[in-house]
C-alpha cells in the first residue's frame, strides 16, 4: 500500500451530505464556491492505524517524512510506504481546514 502524508476526508460524499448546508448554499444571490466540512482533520496515518487494529494487528512506524514505512508488529513485514509522488508538506493540511471557514459566514 502506498500512501501520502496528506490528510483526507474518508467516506462517500452521499453519506456525509449536510442538507441544511446545501439548502443555505442555494439561498445565495450569487453563485459561490463553498467547502462544507466538519473542521476535523484525520490523517492517513490514523486511518491506517485504525484499519490494522480492526484486523487485530498493530502498525509500527519507522523512518521519517517521505522515507517512513509502516511495519506490522506481529509479522515484521512492511505493509505501508509513502509514495513520493503524492507526498505533501504538513502546511497543506492547515490550508484545507481553513477553506471551510467561508461557509460559516
């Protein structure tokens, strides 16, 4: 499995639609772009750790940044590596969280 450090909203959009937010967007006089979000950030790392826990395994992280790997504690096998093509600096995360603030006003 190749992963980037980038945080993502996990799930299918239909499962997370906020009908009130959709209705409010339709009430604007002029078309605008809105980002509707919970304001919570969940990392890919967190997703991987929860996924491994779900199958009764523990992921151990070794290395740093784009050279980091996730090794299964029980088997010693590397299951997760960072794909350099998709690696993003952490400051991108803050920008994405701020994008949803426009919808609050």
